[in-house]
C-alpha cells in the first residue's frame, strides 16, 4: 500500500546503505505507528534480513551488546537526540517463554512477516519500506489505529503468555494515545492477570512510570483496577476503592486519588509530584474511623509516608524519587488557615519539607484540592500562604543557617561532642524560627551561656521539646499513630 511519510535523512541513509548492500529493510514498530498517527516518533527502528555481523560491516560506527540481534547504528552529527542512535535488528523468530517475559530462543527470521507476527499489538505490527514508499500491514493495524483500538496480534492469550508485561503495555498505550483496549484483549488480561507475578518489579516500575508521565494516567490506572492488575503495582492502591470520605470530599478515596493525579498530569508536574498526588491519601483506609457523625482519617499523612516508602522501595524506584515523594506525602496536610497561621509555623513547614520542595508541596495541595471536586485551583488563602512562604524563604530554617554552630558551642562552653550540643542548637533554632531577628552571634552566644548553666536533665527536656516544636508535630497524636502502625 503506497504511503509517503517524512523520514529524516539519517534514517534514509541507513536504509539506503542496507539496500546498497543487497538487504531488505523496513521501518517497524512504534515509529511506523506514530507516523500513521501523524505524531513525531520518539525513536527509530529498522528490521532487516541482514545478520548482526553483516549489519556491523556496513556502518562505520555501531555497538552490539545484546542477545536479540539489535545493532545500534550511531549518527554522531545528528542534532535530534532520537536520531543519534538508530536500532537495526534482524527479522526475528521467538519461541519458549518460560519466564513469561523473554523468549528462551531467538532465531533470525526470513521475512518481514515472520518479524511482525511476533509483535504485541496490531498498531505496532506495521512495516514501512522507505525506498518503495509502501506500508506493509498484514494484521490490519491501520484499521485499529483509525478505530483507536488496542488489539493483540493473534490470540491475546498467546501474546500475554509470551510476555505478561504486555498487559501493562496495553494500559500504557491507552493512556499515551487515548485509545481503548479491545474487548477480547481486556478479557484475556483479566484471565491471565496472575502471570504478572512472574514479572520483575523493575519492569513493572518502568511501565508504571510511563503511565504516570502520560497525559491521561488515570485512564490506565482505572482500567488496571477494573481488570484486576492494579495490585501488581501495589495492593495498597486497591484498598482505597469504594472507601467513602467525609463531607469535604465528593469522591471515594480511589476516585479522589485519580482526579488529583490527572490534575498533576494536566499541569505537567514532574514524576515525584505526580506520585505524591496519586499516593497522598493512600493510608486513609488504614486510619478510617467514625467520629462525630462523619468519617475521619487522623494521621493518614504519617502512615501514608511509611506506606509510600514501602511501595516505591518495592518497585525499585531511585532513592531520590522515594525521598521527595515521601516528604510531600508526609507534609501534604500542612495547616493553611491564614486567619490563624503564623510566619513561624510557615518557617517550620519550609524547614520540614525543604526549600527545594516547598513549591512542589503547594502543587500537591493544589492537585489535592481539585481532586476533591472544588472548582478553584488556588483560592485566596492558598495564594496568601504562598506569599508567606516567599516572605520566610529569606529566614533561617535549620541549624545550619544559625549564626553559630556546634564547634562554636563547644569552644564557648568546653562541652565535649555529644547529644547536648544538638539539643542546644535545637533550642536556639526554635527561638530563631519564632523571631529571625534573634539570629545574631551576640544573642546566640549569650543564650548558649544560659543553657549551659542548666542541669543536664532540664537541657535535654527543653531540647526534645524544641525539636518537636521545630518539626511542627502534634506529639501525642503522632506517637499514638506510630505505635499503632509500627512506624519508626
């Protein structure tokens, strides 16, 4: 079938070099699908009847470090990152999938049909001959693209039995392309869901991230819940389905989290903010209680931080992403009533979440607000709170910003290194958080002298109280929650 697509010169040149050497070659997979959709491909893949050794001989710079025959052809002069490396792979035949993820045996196929028949979905089983300007579509992928349908090549049971991760790929494509999953394919996912238990957490994480970073992540995650595979991201997420909330919320916990996430995606927030928006109320089913004729969820942010850490660690997320997400979930319930909030309280929130995350925390609160069904993204009190943050960002918020440090304290008092130094600094910080004007060396040295005159027990007591106050915690409530849920 004749089709004319705009193909970059770098790709044309690789194809022509293969033609000149006497080898068939086609653009294949996602790049052809994107060309049909009129979307810029993220990368370019070519399939050929040449072997890896034959491919390597044709091009001046390549790399070959895999067991599936893929040779990376390097275009160092390419301006577009997607063209710096073009993957060229022999036609492949695959057999045996004992781990439900990778083929036990890979052999080189003889025709492009051999290669396309092993692919996951019809929309990805397309091939394009650049020289002849012909589109090869043996499984009616174009028809499914027009219908916006995700359908497997052949029987869905066979495709998912070969690679169970394809179930999550189907959901990811649904969220990225705004396509529906064909009915028989959905039924097969439901029937074969347990095969996902064989898939590594890293592979699940990678698909989950792609879903989260798509334009419509809630679409895929709602489908995951309906088809019974949400638990393979985390069983904790299923617990929020159908859980009613108090009068301030128009939706169940699960619906609220999906709506909050979709707002974060709409605003193009970074991954860790989207994760926080999606997980911020994950602990509500654990902390749900009926009091004063309504449901309450006291301390869900504390328990939620612990659960999020466990979930993201299980999914093998990088430590930096975990730490940022945990902080945003832990502090998303910050008090923002401008009639009562003080600058010192704002300083403590900035101290707890960090100057690098404070505006992300506001983004999570905004997503949370929209997720409740409220019309305004930033009401007056949130705008006022932002102005207060701007005001305190110039003030000291940690012991590192005091005009005196631990070495100074030891020099002034002769106290040896130990916990007493930390308690003294916490007491000093507590005063400075209340009144930044006290952050002067003269005042702090005088205060150190007064503190050192106290009995050891009194200094420890005041130090512990200051630490609690500095972290803006309701000590009794938090300790009760920690004990109940074994949170350290």
